[in-house]
C-alpha cells in the first residue's frame, strides 16, 4: 500500500483561509441581518399610524418627517386635520380607514381659518413633523408643497389673520432648532397680520389715519416696483 500523501504547509494554509472566509461570511451576514432588523424597527417603514399613541417617542425627539393626505377637517379640539398617513412602504390593507388626528402646533384657528383649510389643504398631500403628542391629537408643523416649495401652513394661516398664536406656545423653551425657528416664524407672521389688519385683527385694532396713509403709500410703491424687489422688501 502506498502511504497517504500528507498535505503541504501551503495546502493547509489554503484550507484554513477558506474556512476562515466562510466563518467571516456567516458572521457578516448575521451582523447585516441584525442591522436590518434594527433599522426596520427604528424607522417602521410599513407602519400606518392611526392614533397619536402609535407614534414612537423617538419620532418626536428626532422630528421625523411623515406624509399623508388630509381627508377631513374637524373643528373639535381647536381644529384637527384628519390625515390618512402614508407609510414609507405602503402595503395592501383590508381594514376600514382610520385617520390620524393632527393639530397645527401653536395655533388657535378662527372660523375663517377652517374655511381656508378646507379650500387649500383639504384632500391634499402634506408633510407633518410631530412636535408633541396629546391623548386626542398630535401637535405638528404642517407643510404643503406648492410650486416646488414647502409652505408652512401655520405661518400662512397666521399671516392672513385666520389663526392666533396660542398664549402658551411662545412660553415653551425648546432646544430643538426646528421648533424654535417655527415659533419665530409664527410670531413674525402674527406681527405682520396685526400691522396689515388682516383677518381677525381688522376688527380688533381700529385703523388710524396714520395707518391708512402708510397703507396707501405702500400700495403706490408696490405698483411701481418689480415683484422680486417687493418680495425682498417684504412689503
């Protein structure tokens, strides 16, 4: 009988390397699978949110942008947008639709404001950023895409005098930059509405002779200047 040929050192090294590579592949696939599961859990791409309590707290802390379509507008709880939330990855669902109640953060909306929302926002797809959640609704910064730009609905409502800043909202001390900027935009919009006597302020602040003269002057200036300069001057 011929003696069995022993593998050389090089052959042993090759076998050992192949074994190590297989082990590394298994470990890599395992890590990748775990990472995918964790990522799916954190972003919840299939989740369709129907109640404020279903929104994870980390979504509020990180100001995660969500999308949905405004199906109804209810005057309860200071005006709620009933939104059909759109998951990142929609799946067929057999259950009857249930809408997520959203309130535009920081505002008390007037009757004219409700009509404005029904005309401008009703049946439109919006982006909403959760700020806080209550038992009955989710407080959100609401954005509507118009002409390739995202318009803050709360700011527009305040600017035309169809909404008032809630007295408790400016007192909130938020370290979040987005919320802080949103608060500043609302305050600026309300000051604009007061100066122009828009909406609600038309009946609250009586126009003086000086105010009327100023408005007439502004109108004449706007008739002369190009639109882009008027926009820059914010008049």
